[in-house]
C-alpha cells in the first residue's frame, strides 16, 4: 500500500511538472480586437436617450475566435488566436460607442427611456468548402421596447469577405461587419425612435 501511494504521488508530480513545462514552451496566442472606431458617423438627427440590453449565445461569451467550413454544424476555434475580450463585450462596446453619437446610451434597466435589446447570435469566420475564400459573418436581433411594449424589431446580418484566409483576415472582416451593423442599427433607430428635442440637455447632434 505504501509503495502504491508513493507511485501515485510521483505520477501526480510528474503530470504537474509536465503541464507546467508545456505551458511555458507553447507559443503565446495572438490577440485581436475591433480596433479604433475611425469610420465616419452616419449623418443622422439626434434621437432621444435609450438604455441598452445585450445578450449573446454561449459560444460568443468566450474569447475563442470561431470559424467553420460552409454551413457545417461543427464550429471550431483557432488554436493560436484569441479575441482580447469576449465577442459579446467587443460588439456591445462598439454598438454603444456608435449609438452614442446620435443620443445618450444608458445602462440596462434605466427607467423612463426606451430599451433596446440586442441579441448577438453569430460572430465567426466562415470558409468556403475548398478553403479558397472566407467571410466574417455577424447576425443579431434588435428589439425596441417602450413601457415593456415592443415598438419595433429588426434582424441585422452582415457577411464581409476576408482579405486573407487566417485569423487576421477573419478579425478584419468581422471588424468591418460590426461597424456596418452598427451603422444600420443607428439608421433604423433614427426612424423607430422620436427625435430629441432641441432643448433637451446634452442632446446629441450629427457630426
């Protein structure tokens, strides 16, 4: 029994040291984000404030960079590439930044203002079956509520060709897809929401 315990202890130490060694010698994953928001803002009228609620599917709450081949039901993640933060957080921050150009974007649960509910359902690089081309694909559902009643809703989808068939190309395509989706969302809200009054303090103005 004593010999067995010693053998198990030695095996456990060996596994721990082996794991540490592998962790130290393995390459560090490259991190990507959506970069600085440098696209010109749409020329839209100032709108009333709103609160932003954001949800996503479980796979997009992790920092893995998702890719798949065609319409395969088996998503994969790059081994040596990661998002700097979960896609859900990156997209939420970019949308809030874009929408704040037309009016105040308040935290979820703010009272007395319409609520915009965003559900991010797709954010991945999709390759053609032959691997010769890919697109960064984004899909999200937007629902606008006032006093808990649905005022309007819209599904937004974008597919942007990647400049290279790797993680860098996918990240760039998804960055553009996010910016295009944010612009479409802002334009839709300009029609679905009332314009801000000129006397409202801190009212946003088109840039």
